[in-house]
C-alpha cells in the first residue's frame, strides 16, 4: 500500500503543478465589444461627467477624468473616453466592470505647447432582465480646455474666455484646429470619393451635444439606436485600434478627430477616420428602424 502511495504521489504533484500553471497563464479574454441593445426605459444615469483641469502652474499637467453612476446595478458597465489635442487623438480611457453601478477613470496628461483639449466619453450599461432579455442604457459627456503655454504668456487655462487675451487665444487655437481637421477630412473624402452634398457632417467632438436630444430629423428612439450603433463601431474599429483593410491594427493616437457623416435621407451613417499616417478609412452603417 505504501509503495502505491509513493507511486501516485509524483503524479499528484505534477497534476497540481499543471493546474496551477494553467491558472497563472489563463486570463479571461478582455471584452472587445460594446453591444447596443434596446434602451431600458427603467434605467438611467444618476451622474455622468468628463472633465479637464490644469493642475500645475509650473509645468503643463492636465487631469482628465471620466466618471458615471447608473441608478441600478448592471450586468456590465463600461465607459470609453477619447481626448483630442489640437484636432489629434492624444489618449484613450477605457474601463469596464461587471455587476456594478459606477465607474471612475483618471489620467494625467502632459504637454509643452498651447493647445485646445477636447474630450468626449460614452457611458454604457448592458442590463439583463432575464436569460434572453438584454437592454442598454447610454449617455455621452464632453469637456474642453484651452491652454496657454507660451514664452510670451504665463501658463494658464480657460474654458470660456473672460479677457481679451483669452479671446484672442481662443480664436487662434480654434482656427488651428479647424484648419487641421478640415484639411484632413477634405483629403480623405476626396480619396474615398464621398459626395459631401449627400451628408450632414458632425465632428465626433460635437456628438455629445445630442446626448439628451435627437439630431434634427430623427426621433429620440431612432437617434438612440444610431448613437449606440455608432459607438459600437467606434469602439471596435477606432478606440481599441484602427482596423485597416489588410487586417493590420494601427494605434489610433495622433489620428484626426473622426467625422460622422449622416446621409440626408437618413438611411446610412459613415464615420471618416484619418490615421496618423494621413490614410483614410471608413466605417459604414446602414440605418434601420
């Protein structure tokens, strides 16, 4: 009997070691998809925010925060934030957590030049009412911050100009961003042969303005579906990496603010993406009601 135990013991050690190794190596696959389901009319966000604040007066350091709280625990909560500096993507915040109500994210952003920071966020909840009934809750938030960082002026920031100097800086930075994105978008639309006259253009940074009201021509229910599907596509094909036609995935940092193109007949929505190399790609979604 003792000999049998001795024979089995090495096997048990090997088996236990193998199980431990599997546990150490195995990591649950990160969820790579926001999935839009019909809106849950019984769930709502108690709070949702995106904020940008200059925190150091010596060196330019900005605190970027994205936070939200749902009024009921959700099967899955997720917040995705995008930060643009002078029209180019500077950073991504992305956090998801199961069986919770609230999320909080914070990032310190450093730079050494004057710039216009524009941040947008999509706050999402997947709600299960049973094994086969899935619904969503969603909202969007945004913030922007003008930063003066020049050898001719002390480091400072503002959201709305209150002095003539700030008004001039706003005009200058707005002009810089507009030129940057307009040039990039025009080049991309020409390359992809998109007829601008067929679409209403909406920069992604302006999308949160239509979080609590539909875009003209859409009902609230239609717009909620369009918005959810838009962010579903943006997350899969932009926030976690720009997917190219050859299968390559490109880091989205330094890409231009995406341009949303809503077909005037309300049958299609396009998202024009210009990556850091200046190459254009397109997300295309049919609108169904």
